[in-house]
């Protein structure tokens, strides 16, 4: 996808455009994240130029994407995140497995349809209540098999991940919908085993989880089958993989938060877990700086918003008219050994005990933590 010039209005504009090449397959173009950061003018418009593009290193084993609601929500034809996912799917040669709570982005579903036409073997698992949406129905009519978690499942099939040829994994907070790629604040990461063979272990973890879902095991029916719970990459990054409910991710999050020394930054669509509240209270008492941005539509009496504020946390509501859909914890982000939490997992008891969810804890990756930190800072400044 070539660099394009876009017009945007109203305040700060951030747009992500992607183009990458895999060193293992030089004829294929994968995606290296290019981020454009522009200061806009409230009453006018600004235009991106090549001089405003910052290229990230091509040797990282991941491509990190953030949505830009300030830009895309004002223009239905701008969908850079949908196009980025579609571009990855266009590289599929043999297999494509998708676990998607909701799948209705037509740019993405068209890429899936084209992959089917090329002979790619495709399987889709989704949430029962979203199976009847028209774009997904069209894929089923094309002969793509779809399974769901059934009407009687007490929880949600809430995953958002896809596996391409057993070599590339995409995962994060972003549902594969127009709302999530264009209007909501989200993250999505593609992990590429061509860049680091250890990523194959991460992909194996997700593949085994997918096979449980595909076999009809959802929620409490699943059993712990994560072969590589802790993975070390060649750059020293350590990845911890958790699936719910079988791995009980809240316990791992409690342990991670309890180790905070300097700071905890939170981006939370939903935060109701009392166990995490307790750990954050202890962090605040120890002098750890706790800040948070919570989705304003979720701040009911069940939310930790007011309670964390009363304990001394600097907690704010988001300003997105649609949704701030991240599920992110940043621990000691400015240190030499930061920890980062992200995935589909909302910080709630339901996500821990009923839903099908996935979550990564990333240790010792300063570059990735800084990128998520920049996303936090951007949303923090939107007041």
C-alpha cells in the first residue's frame, strides 16, 4: 500500500500507513509501521507529507497498529487499519484461522473472500450473537466454515486474533469491524515468525487455543494447553501468554501490578476487577504513580473509576464520542525493564471466569512500551 496524502480536520491527527517486506520472502510485501503525527488546527485542515513520516525499524518481530478515530471517523472511505489487516490476509498462501468476536468490516471480509478464491483453507470462530451479520453470512455462503460458541454459553467468545499460514499472528483489542477499525481507540499487533523463530512458539500457543474453540470447547469447557507459557525473544523480550478462563489471567495481572516500582498507566474499556483495585491501592500507598483513562460509557457503579480516584489515582474518562476500546496496562514504562499488558481481556471477573479471551504480558521491550506510552499520552492530552 503506497503512501497517500490525506486531509483531516479538527485537532490532532494521527494516521498509520503500512508497507513492509519480509526478509524470508523478498517477493512479498508485509507491513512496517509508518506513523504520521500531525498537529492540526481546530478551524481548518492539515495535510500529511512524506517529511512527516517516521519509519520504525524493519527488524522488529512485530508490527504495531493503532486506530486513529480523530481522522477516520470523519470519513467513511478512510480505513487504514482495515486495509492493513486485509493486506496481511492477502499474503495467506495455505491457511487462515480467525477467532473474532465480531466480523463485519467489508474490507477485511473481502480479503478473506479473495483468500478463499485462491485456495486458502479458512476457518472462522465467532460469538453466537454476531453470527447473523451480513458480511459474515456472505463468507459462509461462499463455503467458508464458521463455528460459534452456541446460544447457551454463559460467556462470550470475545477473542480477536488471526493466524496466517502458521507463521504470522495478529491480535489485540480491535474487533474486525468498521466501528473498531475507524471509530474506536484500539490496538492490533502482527507477530512475524520470519523475524524471530521464537515467535513460532507464540503462534503455537494461539493455534492450540484455536483448535479447542474449533472443536466446540468454549469457556469453562477448555483445559489448559499452552505449551509455551513464557517465551524469550532474541532481543531479550519475554512474552507470557494467557487464555481465559483456563489460565485465570487475573492472577498473573495481580502479580505483575504488585511488582510496579514507579508507575502504572491504564487504558481500560471496562475495569471492574476488585482484586486489581486492591493491588493498585497498595501500589498508590507505596508511592507508585497510577494514572488511567476509562471508557466513559462503562463508568457505572460497578466500575473502579471512582474508587481508584478516591484512593489517589489520577483517573480520567476518555473523550472519544464512540469508544475507547483498549485493554492496556503499562507498568514502569520509563524504566529499563517495563512490562506491558494487552489483548482482548477486559479487566473484569467475567473476562477471567466465563469469556474466551487472550492476553499477553510483554516484559523488557522498551520500544513497544514506548509506543503504547505514546498512545496513552495522546489520549491523555485529548481533554
